[in-house]
């Protein structure tokens, strides 16, 4: 068990946390996305009850993701709008469930702005893959759902926190990397065998592929804006410029050996806080705790 698993080391668990004052409660971007999908779903249910109204057919033609609609009629907005529409209750339930499980955690890793950008880009990537495959395969069946974007979220989270254990369906413990591999493998198998399941497996794979590209090429919004002369913050994955281990024996020395040394140092500092208060910590010691949290937070077994 790593020191991040301990109750007193989690953000917000102690008002005298070494990470600063307890943060104000703020609705996450992932929660806003879940609410947006839910509102659209309720709106679609209301429209489905309108008899003799052209509105449902209008929405279907202009806001579902149609291969010909996007590539032939150039309705590019369908790459996004289709990702906020769901076919039925189970469809939206499972998508939002996995977005709830991994969205906030990924947002904490990437930052709010980059998470929103990544989610939308994954949605577009999934829709685009479906559209291109639809044209290649000679079909023009519409697609809806956030599955491509959600698959991207799960895969990118698995890249950052591969060994974190989650309870699938609240019962089955599984490391996130194996859960993501299971999802991708199942979609790949169904896609290759061209199973007529009524599921857009190609869109799922498109979201997963974008997650890999996003991580490998570091496609954060700040870096992309910098290419056009608009420097971005790039704060999401960067470590502090100042050396947080200044004044602390190096982990490769005789006193510290990898994670054991870091945990020993963290315990010493937390005991110091317990006895003398948060103000007893030096700037270097606070920086050490913050950096240890970021640098070793994903090393869980």
C-alpha cells in the first residue's frame, strides 16, 4: 500500500493538509458532461412523445452521426452532436457509469481544460472513424452515443493509473489496465469478425486510438495552441520548475531507496505536522510532499 492510500494523505481529508487549504467544492467538468448527456436524453424522450411532429425526424437527420451526412453533405457538427445522443436508457447508463468512474480521476490528472478538450477530441475521433468506415463499407447507418469518448477516457486513465484496482459492477476487482485491455480487445474482436451487434465498435476503437495518440504525442491543448503562436499553460503534466527535493537526501543515497525512502520521509513529515502543526514545515518540505504525491501516486499495487 502506498502513502497515497492512507486517509490522512488524501487531498481534502484534513483541513491542515500539506497541500494547502481544503479546496472549495466545485462541480467537475466530467459531472457537467454527464448532466449534459442526461438532459439531452430527457429531451429526446420528450420529443419521442410528440405525435405528428416533424421534430424527431429533423433531429435524426441533422444531429445523429451519418456517414453521408458528414462526408457528403458536410454536416461536420454531427461528429459532436451524435456523441451526446443515446439510443435508450441502458445505452446512456453504461456510458455515464464509466465516465463517472474514470472521468473525475482523469480530470484531476490532466486539468479541467485539457480534460474537456480531450473528451471532445475523443468523441470526434470516434465519430470520424465510424463515418470513414461507413463510407468504406458502403453503409449509411446513423450512430449515436458517447462510447467513443468514454473509451478514450478509460484508456487514457489506464495509461496514467495502470495498476489502480476498481470494482467492476461493484463486485469484481480488476486493475484498470486489464479492464481497458478487455474493452479494447472485445471491440477489436467484434469489429474484425463484423459481428452484427448493432454497436459501433469502430467508434469505440477510434476513441481508444486517439487516447494512445494523445498520450504518445502529448496532444494537450496548451501545446497545440503554442504551435499557432498562442502559448498554453501546459501545467497539466509538467513538474514544478523548482527542485522539490532540495535539501532532502537523494533517493539513490544510503538513506533513501526508491519508494521505501520516499514513504519514510513522508511519514516523518506527517508526524512533524501532527506534533508541531503545518507551519512547522519548510517550503522545501511542503514541496517534497506535493511532488511525492504527483510522482508516485500511480505506483499502486
